[in-house]
C-alpha cells in the first residue's frame, strides 16, 4: 500500500473533528417511513449540513477515497470473519482494475457485483424499518436492500472515476410490486435518457424501456430533483442534504474513513 493511499484514507485530525461534530448532530434527527418524508428538514439544519456536506462534497468524490490499507482489510477479517474480508478484497480489486475501461463496462461490472449479494429487507437485516447502509456495511453483512445496493453502486462508480453529475440515486415506485424502490441512474450526457442500474431487473437498460418504474425524486452529492413523468425529466429543488437518511449514511461513511 502506497503512502499516497494511506494519506488519502486518513484525513487530518482537525478536519475529522469538524465532521464528527456534524455527525453527532445528524444522529439527533433520524426519521423515515415514506419517501416523501425524507425531504422535510428543520431550518437549523442549514448550518449543520453546510459543514458536513461542504467537507464531504470533495472528500467523497475523489478517486482513492475508498482505497483501504492492508491493516484495515485485515481488521475486517478479524472483526467480521474471512468471508467478509474476501468480499472487501474483491471490491477493492473491482475498483483498482477499472482503469481504462469504458463507462459502460464499469457500470456492468459494478451492477453485477452488488446484485450478486443477498437481498434482505431492513427489518430482518438491521432490525429497523429503514436503514441506508454504507458500502462497507453492505459488503461486510453480505446483503442489503435496493437502497443499500444503489448507494454502494454510486460510491463505487465515483471511486472508479465516473463523475457525480452523471449519476443519481433515484426513488421510484415499482408498479408491479406496488412499493417504493430505489435504483441508480446514469446519464451519458445531460440530455440523454438515463440508464437504470437495478436489482429487480438486473439488465442495464434505458429508462424509457422501464415502464414498470414511476419516478418520484432523485439525488446525488450535488442536488435533489423532483421527477416528472419520465426519469429523464426532473426539476431541481435543492440539495441532497434535505434527506435525513442521506445525511446519516454520509456521516457513517465519514466515521469509517476516519478509522
């Protein structure tokens, strides 16, 4: 492991102290029962989110952020077992072998990798009605639900060099199941119909072909959009820090990176 990788993974004490302060404040507000409820945020959050999103906006969008030291990987094995360690090793190999690949090949590899994990609902997996896991939590536990898979795909593709502006975590209604669902969408360009990375239909396809999905809203590290009739049509209404579960998962990722 190079010194660069180690330095990338461990940030300065002063910077992480600021993030931990914001993290503690984040954990005071933990709510969710319906996708629409994610959007309501108290006014006092404006300062808190400015701190944590401002710091993490650059922190989590740079290649090398999720490069783990050998010691960190060994600790996963000690704490969670050999199979968990192997999954993390495979994840690291997936990321590091992506140099020179086209975006489409990266999308397929990442989509297949996380879709191979077990699907488990949050109540059974985490003992909570709703929990957005970090990529490490998903890998270590060998499973998750649609939100966990979408989040893991998003951050892994960021790590592979795909910019945030090309991707959105997209809440939809899965019409055949009659329930809320999350997918990752990828925009080849701003005006293109996005591609859908999904754990229900594991084949990546244009959104126009997914008439089983009714878009609700989408977000990434840069913004929050309310959807119209098509996934390609949306209106930006603010920042993703309006979503309490997103703030919480960012806070937990910051803790993981600080260890």
